C-alpha cells in the first residue's frame, strides 16, 4: 500500500504521461475509493500538477486558451493526420451525396484525398480547403461567407452560422481541439465554436477527425456533446481507456 504522498506523485506522473485519466480507473489502479482519488486530485491541482475535469484529471497545460496557427498545426503529426483522412474516405456518402468540411489540418488532409471520380457537394468555411476543392473534379463547392479569422483561415460570425442553419448534409466532418467523454468537443474560440456547433447540427451523420493528442483535452468553449457524435476517426496512439469510455457513450471509434 502506498503512502498518500507516493500515490499522489504516481497519479501525477500517470496523468502527465497518458493525457487524461478517469477517477474510477485511478481508484481501481491503486485499490482505493473514488473519494480518496478525488481528494488526491484536489491536492495535486492545488500544487499545479494537474487540472481536474469532469470524471477525472488532465495535465496542467491541457486546459488552454492558446490556439496554434494553421501553419504550426500543419507541421504537427502529419503522418497521423493523413492516416486519419485515408480512413475517413470510407465514411463519405455515395455519388451525389453532400458533406460539410470543417476547417483544420486533418479535414484539409481529407479534402486532398477526395476521390476525383465521385460527385459530391462539399460545403466549407475554410479558405485553404475551398481553394483545394475548387480544383477537385466532381466536387460542387459551396463556400460559406463571413469574417475570416487569420489564425484558422476560416469564416466565422453570424453570416456563417445563419447559412449553416439552412443546410442539411449527409455527413459533417468536423475537427476538435479537445475531446473528453464527460465534456464533449471543445475549442478555444467562441466564434469558431458557434460555426462548429452549426456544422454538427447540419449533418445527418457527424464524423469527428482528430489525432490522439486531442483526446483527454478540454478547451474554453464546448460546441458539441459526445452524444452528438456518430464516429470518431483517430490514430492508433489513442489511450485505450479514453477510447473505451467514448465507445461506452455510443461513439464508433475508428483507429487509423
């Protein structure tokens, strides 16, 4: 049996390594009650070693307002994003189907792989994705208007949200800065969140494309509940415990 201080240090190390851990999993790991784990997490949070979230804990830096620019994100986890995009091709609707493509580097990877021999109506708020799709044979492109944020190069604002409110597509492919089973899908910016929320509502089926670094992280604004998601496509680096929680919540998880 570990002393409380030893257990707390071990918990802090596990959270830092795995990105997110649930209270129930920690209680089972160390043979203590969930109340004991919650007290441990409170101690560790006061010490600045982690952040408590609904049902568990995440690393201290996981709840952040910092939003990397598009160029920086393009350089990160390229292989995983391309693998996710390739796996997502199987989730495209058939000929003459319709899709929404959220802005982001993983959805951009999917745009690059769209088959040239399939007729699709594609809707996007992303300037780079629109530019790519304008040259894709078979794609009828619908670009959403609005103010373009320099950080993400996506249209945001009331004009964008209103346009999405009138649309209904077969599949909405959306990205996320953070995904947790308890808190859902989050992003740092409220204007981006409003557009993503409208995209989720516009899709008959909602597919989230996100690499495993996004799992277990929470950001400032929630734009969808886990129950709003039909499929999550991520890479095989996803922490098994988080995947199990997502599947228990009814999300189909595809590991690329």
